[in-house]
C-alpha cells in the first residue's frame, strides 16, 4: 500500500511536470501529460487496495475522457467526451448519496437551494453564449447543460457531505470535487474562449482534484455524522 508521502510526492512532481509541458510544448504534449498523470493516480489508487468499484469506474472514465481529448476537435468525439465526464460526475455523486439519506433541510434552505440552482443554470446560458461559432455543433447546447447540471449536483452533494460529517473523509471529497469543477471552468475559458493562460489553472486544479479522490478512497466509510451538523 502506498504511503501518504508517495501520493504527496507524486502530486507535486506531476504539478511541476504538467506546468512545464504546458509552458514549453504544444497541446498534444499537454494532453499526453494529462493522460499520464491520470494513469499514475489510477495506479496509486489500485495499489492502495481500499477503493470501491465506483471510484475505480470514475478513474476509468477519466482515462477514457483523456484519450478522447486527442480527437476533441471532432464533434462526435467531443460528444463522447462530455458523456464520459458526465457519467464520472454522476458516479461521484452516487458514491456519497447513501450517506446523505438522513440529512434534513428546512423550507428556507430548500428555497436557497432552488435559487442557487437557478442562478447556476442562468450562468450556463451566459457561458454558452460566449462560445465562438466555430466550436458549435447540434448537440453542444444540450450536452453543455447536462454537464453543468452534473457539476452542480456534485457540488451540492459535496457540501452536504461536508456539513454532515465534517471530517477528513468529507474534506477530501469536497476539496476533490470542487477542484474538478474549477478545473472544468478554467478549461472552458482556456479552450472555448481561447485564453491559453488558463490551461495552467485547469491542470493545477485537475491534479489536485484526482489526488484528492485517491486520498478520499483510502478512508474507511464507517464514520458517524456530527449530530449538530446532521441538519443543514
């Protein structure tokens, strides 16, 4: 079983290597660096020998998505990339849903949830309007919204999970999922809005996100809810 220091060293090395590749090489090299990084973390997950089928499925889907990135400019590959990552995010949500069944919310909190959800959907409309025409294809709008909803669901699940348990397990899950969301947002800015500087932020958050998932997978899931935090 790999030690915590091994995961930390791998994370730091891969952060440096990825930033160097993005700075000094072309996009294909950057995509190779991303694929290799995901594969290394997947190997660490397997060596850890304390993972669930859901977490293994998430990493397999991430690797498939990274492979598809090499042909991302083709609309049908773009479509499958979206579907692959949507599937990974849905699995991440269901990875903690069984532990949120007793979570209670009041009417005010439900109203806030609906407002936040609505504002995020409105933001999706704004972002989609910013996509240059050259990137558009018939299914992009629908996929983009489903992808956005999957991200919102993942954020809601992670915050709820953190509120209920408030321990290291929930911390790493929340940190990992939020990093993945920030990675997607910065990736959108870098690729679709063509601000290449954001590729650094994209890779930074992505590496931290999948490293956090590996750490999360290593914890026992027999934790007890914090009584005063069981209700949001």
